[in-house]
C-alpha cells in the first residue's frame, strides 16, 4: 500500500459498525479515496439513511481527544454553525471504538466541491466568522489540545532534517539550490513570526479559544454558491482567532497547483476572494478584529504557508506528491508575494 493510501475497511468491521449504531436495512459502503494515511472514509447507506463514515486507528485518536472533538462539533451545530450531526451508537456514544480503530458516522451532506467564486468565498467567510464567534462561548475543559502554529522557535533548525528527507525522496535534486530554498522559507517564516509578534495581536485581541484548525475549501461542502457544511474536526485546538482566520484566508484565496509542473502554478493570491472572505468573516465575528489583529494577519498567513510546506516535506520528503525542489522554491515566491501585497490589500479595506 502506498504511504498516503487509506486503509480499506474490512467487511467484518463494517458489519460490527452497523450493529454498533443499530442500523437497519440494506447496507452499502462506498470508499472515498481522500484523507490521511490509515484513515478510511466513505459513504455508508443503511435503510435509506446516509452517513459519512470515518475510521481512525486508535493510536491516532485517543478516546479523550475524540470526545473533545465530538463535543466541540456538537456545540457548534447547536449554535448555528453548519457542522454535520454525529450519529450515536446504541449505547449513546458518538463513535464505535475497538482495540484497533475508532469509527464515527456523521450525517451525509449533499453538495459539491467549491469552484473558487467570489460568492463562495464570501459564504465561507461568513461561516468561519460565525464559527469563531460561537467557539468563544465554548468551555474546552481542563486539558484541551493547544498547538498554535504561531509560536517561538518553530523554524529553528528545520533546514537540515528537511533537506535530508527531500534528498532521500528525490536523490536527483540539486542539493545546493534546495538547501537555499528551504533556508529561505524558514527565514521568511521566522521573520513573519517576528512581524506578527511586533503587532502585539495576542494582547490586543481576545484570549485564545477553540478553533477548527484546518479550514480550507476541501473541508467545506458547497451547494448553489453557499457553504452547506464544514467537516473534518480532527485538528481542533486552542488558538488565537487571528491565527484561525489567517490560515483560512490563505487557503480560500489560493490558486490550485495543477500537476507537478511549476510553470502552471500561480504564486499570487486572488485578492477578490480574499476581500470577500475577510469582509464576510469580520462582519460575522460579532467582536471586530483589533487593529493589531488586522496588522498581524499577513504575517500569520506567511507563517502558516511556510509551516504547511516544511512540515509535510519533513515527514515524507515531498509536498503532497510534488518534489520538494519544485514545491519549496514556488512557496518561497508565494510567501514573498504575500509580504509585498497583502498588508496593503487588507489595510485598504479596514
């Protein structure tokens, strides 16, 4: 099995899941080929009801962590955020857990992937704003996960290990130019951290609260130009709302990277979508962003962009399926573009 391939759902495991959730009628399971390694996803139909099934290895999702995610998802749904309802087992649990895996069923939401329109970006921004506003009232309990990407020392010493793995994955890469690109990206990330810190956004905004942690178009379901559901709450954590908004802005203003040829990639962001998302989000927040939070957003976007490049390369030697010597120089240029254009773009709309 390839490193990024989801594990298949065994037939007996499917039968046990159906029994655990008390489902009746003819059962059909259609695997969905996206998702992290060792996570199985698919559409489960039983007796006319449809669910999104997600199977995680137990070591990847301890029971206490899963309970926290489920509680947060249910809270958001109860407060008007379009989060899918979770099915309950016959014992009242939000997942079926065995020695090997944890399986949850969420209501199936019809819709489509986004088509990168201004209206869709505005709809997504409004939902994210409502989510951040609702989450501010959520009690995370005594020991919630807290892994903000904005923290001191994140980019220290990343060059060597990242280069080693990238060269191992693609030995034909030019080590010298790849090292320079990796070091430049790490330097941009660190400089962005310093610029964000200099705004004092953490002191001028509300204290950290629960955030989704992985807001991008692939985790939203659209229909008729509007968001029908936000999905995949596996990355929920405690973080600043400016960090949540910045990472989401990056993703919803991005252009896709078609294929593996950098010539076809666009390093700029779509400022029309960025403005639509930002304005709708800020209008829905309830408590407006402080001037310090707004000033920090471009630098937090660069931090997020640098980390979302370096982390996968540090794990597998590649950025998704793209060679590091192609992806890293491109993402250096993207971070430099953000630094040149986004501060002015946001200040012009503030």
